C-alpha cells in the first residue's frame, strides 16, 4: 500500500470514528494542512488554525496569525505541515478520555507517515499531551529542545490563539519570546537539513 492509500485509510478511519461529546455530528474531516513530505510538523489544539488541506484561514483567526509568524522566519506555508490534536471542530479537553487517546493514535499515525525531524507543540495543553506530563508550564518548557519519540526533536511555542490576545511586542513578552523561538526552530531545521527553503 502506497503513502496516498495510507493517508486515505487514515482519513476514512477518522471520518467514521464516533465522537460521543459531539453527538456524532462532525464537519468535514481535515487531518491537517500543508506538505505531507515536510520535515517539520506544527501541532496545536485550535480548530481555527486552518480550514482545509491548503491551509486556508479566516481573517483575524489564530491560523492567519500563525502563518504570519512562519513568514517572519522564512517558513513557507506550502513547506510545513500543521495539524490539531482533535480532528474535529473542538479542543482536546472537550473530549472524553477514550476519545483523547483515540486521537493520540491518529496523531501518531500522521507523524509516522510524515516522518518529520522536528515537531513543534503550540501551547501548554499540546505540550502536556505530547510529553504526557500534566504538570508542565509553558514558561518552563518553551525555547527548549526535547529528544522525543523516534529521535524527533520536539520544541514548544506559545499558542497562536493566546498571542492574539497578548498583543505586547516588548522584550520578554509572549510575542517576543515566540518570535525568538520561531527563529530557533528555523535554525534547528536548517542544521538538520530540513526541506524548507524559506
């Protein structure tokens, strides 16, 4: 079975999975947006990060803001991959534990299919989920490089939705730290020979 077939199989499985809290009413399933050959995956917990597989965003949304961040450090939309923890229009914490674990399986499948060199957790909740540590605090973990599953580097940035509310750009503000973190992510990707050209 080739990669395209595996992606279609995963999409079908997600689409037919019944999410109890949503009364089985789901929008069209979008597994993520961007390049499935990317060396970097950004993972969030925000249904407003993208509207379709091309990374279409709504004006003023966290997704639009996120792609602007990427542009600042010369990461092109078409060269990266972005996905959410929950594969439906809700946040992970809205789901029951069995649904959370099922979506973890789906995310693991996505990562296995893409084989990235770097995974970026966007926000504290995403980082806690990926690192399986509920005690983590964003200010303690952002800016660090973790050796994660399968020799993948994991890095953490602030949630773009949070940055929409925290508008200060002063030194050591969340936006300032995120800009520095994004520069470090791009630098690390270049060191690892990532396939984003900028």
